C-alpha cells in the first residue's frame, strides 16, 4: 500500500508537470505506469484485457492480444508487479490458514450454534457437551467425530442425551461440569433409533396439508379469570394470572379410589353407547367412539398405577408441596383417542370442547412445543362429575395414528435409555425409579426456549441460582 501511494504521488506530479488537465487521460497514464486497470483490477502477466471488466490494457491498444504490442517493462514496474503478486499469494495463504483453524475450532452444535474456542467443551447457547468430551468418546479430530453438519441424526441424539443428562445432574445436586459421562455414549444408539421412529411419523404427519397448518397455528388454552378458558397468548398479552388446576383430594388412597370411579365414567362417556365401561379392558381398542365422530378408535391405557403415581408426585411436586403433592396428579384417569390425520384430530378436538368441561388444552403440535424425541399430540384436561362424590380431573390424549404406532414402537428404546441414565447415577444415591421418570419426562418435554434460557442464566449469574433469586424477591 505504501508503494502504491508513492507511485500515485509520483505520477500525479508527472501529470502536473505535463499539464494534463483531463481526468480520463490522467487515470489512463497512471494505469499504464502501474499495470492496473481503471476498475482497480491488476493486469496479469502478458494479459491484453482486464479479467474483471474486459477493458483493454492501455499499453496494448496498438498491439494485438497476448501482449504482442506491449513493450518491455521498466525495472520499477517489474518490481512492483512481483511485490503485488507476492502480497496476493500471502493473503490467500493467510485466508486458507484461518479457514482451516476455524474449521478445527468451530463445529456446530445440534441447536445450530457453533462451539467457540473459549467454550470448546460446551455449547454457549444451550450448554450441550461436545461428543469428543465424553470420557469414552474418541479424541477431537478423529474420524468418528460427530458434528451437526456430518450426521444430523447422531448430532440430534447427542444433543437430546446431553440435555437429559444435564437435567438429571442438576436435580441430583451436580453442576454441568460434574455430570457423569461414562456410559452416556452407549445410550446414543437406542435414542437415535427412537428419534428416527418419531421422525418417520412426523414425515407422514407433514403430508396432512391444511389440517396440519391449522393445528400448528392453534394456541394452547387454560383457565384464567376464575374459570374462563382463554388462549395462552391472549392471556399473556393482558397479563392475566392462570387459575390453578388440581384435584380436590390430598389423601393418596382416597384420591386413587376417586380416580377409579372417575375412570369408569370417562370410559362410558368416550366409548360407544352400545358398550359398557366394564367391558372395556385396559390395553384394548374400541372403534367408533361417541365423543369424536372423526376418530378411528379410542384406546384405554388403564388407570395409572400406584407406583407410577407416587413416583411422579415425588419427583415433580414433592420439593415444593411436600405432603400435598398428590393433588397435582391430573392424569390418574386417562384415555387416548386416535385419528387418521390432523384435520380429523382438529375436528375431534372441537367436539370434545363442546361435550366436556375442559380446563386445559396443551397443543404439542405448536412450534416450540414438540418434545425432544419429536413426539406430537394434544392433551386435554376435563372435569368429570357425574356420579362422583367430588369432581375429578381426567386426561384425554388426542394423537394421530402414525404417532400412536411410533409411541408403541419406540417404547423399548426409550425404556432402555431411561434405565441407562438410572445406572449412570446409581452411585449418587438417587432412587433409580426417580431417575428413570426424570429422564423420560425430560425426553417428552419440549425444549426450553432460548429467551428463557438466557433469562435463567442471568438470574443465576446475579443471584447464584433461580431459587435464590425467587427467595430474594418474593421471600420464602
């Protein structure tokens, strides 16, 4: 650059002495001396035209192509040409070296965010570990290194496994850095197989056309303003606080007896009129349910077992509610209704809203509400009162046939993954059943939004943890 400036100044003085007032003539004279086109591109050796704008070389105007009419170069021009070419080669080598270093340091996480050099062992956006930092994984740079660009299925399974491991570790009192990684790599294969099953079901669901688009656009709903069923988005904009939804009984034995009676009422309301609820056994399908005319069949999964109910209450609600944790169990009595496609599911949902007293609608088809495994469904909480001493909240699950079959097909792999996490944390002293339930709920839960994740990190950075921030602001 200094050499170019000197040449410009030198030729400008020469033009001034020659009294060249025309700017075009001055540029042509400078270009001729510097071997640079008026567009700024450098002429190559023996090149009669500019490779960028195809303009003729000034010293080749009277000669032929190929540089035949070009006279010998002056020593200063030859030196300048070699210096420019050397600078170009050096710049190209530097750019190539920087690109290679960037490819070695930066590799994309499954969430799409690149791993940074200062945070090479974890994703700065979602906190997921890189595969090569697993203790039993190959070293970085090996042929088996997995990144989101090379194998999306493997990267997605790694991302899901890391998020579940972080969730379990934080619940067990460990930090992300203290989370065990031995035994995590063998869980990637069954997790990838389960996610592949749900992905295949999602591909079949995506062909639903207009019904899928309308179902995705439908917001979730729950009770606001003392019993008014409103869309979540509308209530949030108006800053309404949602009404609590819980059972009226707090005693576990009494709650289970009420759930058994409510389950019979629910089956009678959902199943066909020609069939009694007592004839509908757990695990059995019933065609032509009366509550949804567009459904293929209804499925009775049976009453939630006592062990599963106690484990859910212990893991999810015991830390905050203690002995009153059982009143938050809203899926003791449940039934599934299966549809052929999204359009039929949406029509069935509208019928259920007309037939039952609905208190909550969770749409897992909405963007950002799909679970880590890719499972989609719609959960509806209804209140059953007929013939019961107290009202009871039950769950109706609406799903497509593809996801119903995928759920049954992936159940074995999901169970294997959950048991693997329980084995990883057996030395921590945590209950194996609690670890299994926590891992399963983390896989089914939707991924946390980026804004909420950043907000939590700011709270933790300012107060030490989200719990400490809550106690500081609200007390308790």
